[in-house]
């Protein structure tokens, strides 16, 4: 599968607009085996830096993402059902994502089957 780097700064804008209180991260397993993983944490725009996606098409056209690079993990995450059983680097990545976005990750998908899911907090309880 071909996937781009996670844009946490864009998600942060969506969280603010929509009042999101928890996240579900899917396809964590596509990052398995990568030496490094990246996370967009902000944007360069007109000589400045923003930690959130700017509004407006004109501003968006001029944005350049700022990536934070983190160590990847070689161990498979496929089928893992407990957060503490994920590789340490995967846990670090998810914890950083939570910190940048400002809301908890409630659910993590670790494979294509519905059972391949970590539920940290049930979103409907």
C-alpha cells in the first residue's frame, strides 16, 4: 500500500473545528519495517511557522510541511491487541501523535481484520 506521512497539523485543525475528543488510528501496520517514520507537525508559511493547518486556499498553496522524523520499528504490529505489546518505537510514535494533536488515541487498528484492534478507550461508553 502507498501511504503518505501523517499530517498531525492538518488533523489538529480538524479537531478544533469538529470538537473531536478521541482518535482512531488505522493501518499502523503499513509502517512496520521502516527505518524511520515522519510526522508533519506544522507548516512554513511566508517566513513564519504555524503548528496548525492555515485556513484558505491561497495560504495552503504556499505552505511547506515541517516533518519530525522518528525511529521506525522492525517488529510486526499485525494482530497486536494490547498497546503495551506494540514495539517501543511504535508506542513512541503514537504518543507523539497524541501530544501534537492534543487528544487521546482511543483505537488503533493493527491489521485488516476487525479483531486486529487495540481499544484503549471505548468511544461510545
